[in-house]
């Protein structure tokens, strides 16, 4: 038997959840502050439109603030009714990451799913550290006569320029433990 859903006709318990009340309070304040200059309080007025948007935002915040904390923090994975409260780095940073912290968040937003068993096992990146690399791993050799770059020294050239690539970073990742494979940080996989 399906549960019937109805909308309550009762007003929400707090003023911060009541759109009409917030709109009326806002209009009263506007009338008190600018009654000599502002005479049109209809919905087509841009100032009233901004007031209505603010009333809606406060109403939305009023409802969100009154969620029970256990409902906010504990969600069932895959539940279509779950509230999306915490966004991933991909959703918050839709453009290219630009700082070390942005890259760190992007690396930590990796989730590995093992679906080989009946129930899914989740593991991912627990922490990430990014440090500036003191030197590159390889020298880059310059062949001026051919205008080429190479990782190997060019034979038969007496004076040869070489450079290290600058701006490289070292990355250290700490993984979560995985139910299927054990501790992923130990460099061994339990089978």
C-alpha cells in the first residue's frame, strides 16, 4: 500500500520559513524608510523583485538550518531521497585547479569501487601531499644546430646546453583501506 503524501496547510513553525511573512516585513521596512521617494510596491518593481528573491533565500536557509544533523551527515549511498549537502571538488572547482590546495582536493576526490562481490566496497584517496620538486628527474639537452630537445646527450657536440625543467611537483598519496584488497599503503595486495 502506497503512503499518501499531502501538503500541510499549517504555517511553518519559524518566521524564517514563512515566505509571505518575510515579504510583508520587508515591504513594511521599505515603506518606513522610503515612503516619500518610493510609492510603487507592486511585483513589477525591481526593488520588490529583489526583496522577493531575498525572502525566498532566507526561507530556503530557514528550512536547511532546521534539518536534523544526523540526517545531514549520514546518508545512504545510492538513496535517491538523500540530501546533497557536501559537494565534491569537481563540482566546486569546475574549471582548472590553480593552487596546490585545489590539486590536493582534486586528488582526494577519487573513489575506487570494487563491484566484484555482491555488495560494493569503497576505497579511495585518504590524504594527499604536494611538494615542489627540487630538481627534475632528467636533464633536457638542447641541440642548437637542429633546434631540438632531447633527454640524451647529443654526441659530437663540444659545448652543449642542458636544463632542468622547472615547476615540477612531487605527490605523495595515502590510500584508504579496502575491504577487498586490504591496506593499499603497504604496497602489497592481499588475495
